[in-house]
């Protein structure tokens, strides 16, 4: 049974999705008519009850496939439904079958895909076997690793590189979670980091969490040692040669160096 755009909007809104996001998703669902075949995709053609016409084949560089008896069939630009109709018409027009039942299954999605690279659990090529938003593609790639940044770069041919915040992807929205296009690349860089040493239980390089303060950074590093003073903290920022006194509520920036001083007895 067909689902109207209004029904999709209602279902998404009921799930707590914003009106703008619901509208965008509903329109995408309404407009989608199936995977469009292209070079190097693999299809399985099944003519029920007529096994001599069954074939599994790859779409050639010119977009064609070759079928028994009927010969070359233009498959590029077709969906599995429209290709099945095209083959049906050719079988009837050629006098081979009177009323064939043809089914097309896509075996390998190759021509339409996006690349997921960087600090994700399973980087690689994600086939666009259906419409994918950026969030869905990241989930398909196993999500951002613990050492990955809290933002993603989206690279699309002919357009400026976009920076997508992971938190905004999760929260949704048509602008913050764009629909991907074939050839897109999503890159998750390493997390922004800071360095902490001195009288701290777990010194070293740490990943910066969203909105992290100096006080939170000290907690992340296991807290100060027995001889340390959490209120006596030095900060070196931006490659400066001298340190300054750090405010515990101060936000951490990429490359910051935090020094925990000793307690004076």
C-alpha cells in the first residue's frame, strides 16, 4: 500500500523528528524510485519458468547487458523495475514468450557509492543501494572511533568542503545531515588533542571532548596526585614559549599543554 508524504511526515513527527527534517525525509522517500543501474553493477535476470533466459551478468562500460536470444539490452539508467519491463517487452516483441514474468535482482552495487575514510571503525566504500544521509553512512561504517574527531568533512566534486558536527548529525535536520550523492567522500580526522603532565595521575596526550574545560581535562586524566594542586595549573597555548595561569572553567583548545603544579606544604 502506498504511503503518502503526509503520512510519512506524521510518523516522523510522532518519533520526535523536527518538521523541517520530516519534510526533507518524506520528500526524499517520495522521490526515490529505486537504485539506478550503471557500469560494473551486477544484475541477476530471472524469467520464471523459462530458465534458458536466466542470466547473472555485469553492466558493461556502455551501460548494456547481453541476454540470451534477445541480445544487447540497455540497462544503464534503468532501475530493476524498469529493466524488467524493458526485457519483458523485448521477449514479447521478439516472439519468444507471450506473457513472461521477469524479475531483476541487483547483486552488486558498484556504480553509485560514497567513500568513508579516516577514524571510523570500518572505513571503505558504502554502496548507495538506497538514499543515505551522512549519519546513516557513518553508522554503516561502524561509527566514529574513540580517537576520532567530533566533526566530519564532506567532500563533493565541484563544491566547497563542508564541516559537519557529529552532534548535529545525531540531532538531525536537513542542513546538518545532508543526503549523500554518488562520489561523495566523508572523512573523519583524528580527534583534536591536548597534553597534560606534571602532578597528574594519567599524564599524556588526550582527546578533547565537546566543550571540555580545564577542570574536566584534569578529571579525564585521573585527577591530581597527592602532591598536586588542581587550582594551580599552567597553560601553554598556540605554541607560546611562556605559560599562563589557567582558569579551571577555561575551555580546552587543540594543542593546549596543561601543567599541574605541586602543592606547597
